[in-house]
């Protein structure tokens, strides 16, 4: 059985990531504070940023990948 947690992802401006979960919840994650970290620097390129896709478990921006667990942990750190 394949689990899916994320139903959709949409990159918004300026570097706000909208994540829709299969539960019906929606999260807006501010990615701007992470852009200075080596791992997330490619997201500063708008073409890379705007090419976010999900397979239901991961969100991918080219070579940059985030799991649903990591997204939730990042959201918890914001508060």
C-alpha cells in the first residue's frame, strides 16, 4: 500500500510554499529563511522555485527534495 500525505503543492511569492494535505489541511511555509542554507540555495532561482512537484510523500524542486515529515518539522519551528 502506497501512502500519500500531500495532495498538491504550489509555490507562491515571495518564497511561500502552499502545501495541501490529503487530510484537507493546508499549510503555508515561508521558505525565505532557508534560502541562505547550502541545501536550499537552488530555490532562490525562480525557475527552480516555480517547478515544485509532489508525489504525495516528497516535494521536489529539481534536485532539492523535502519530505512531508520535514515540512511539518519546519512549520513547527516557525512558531
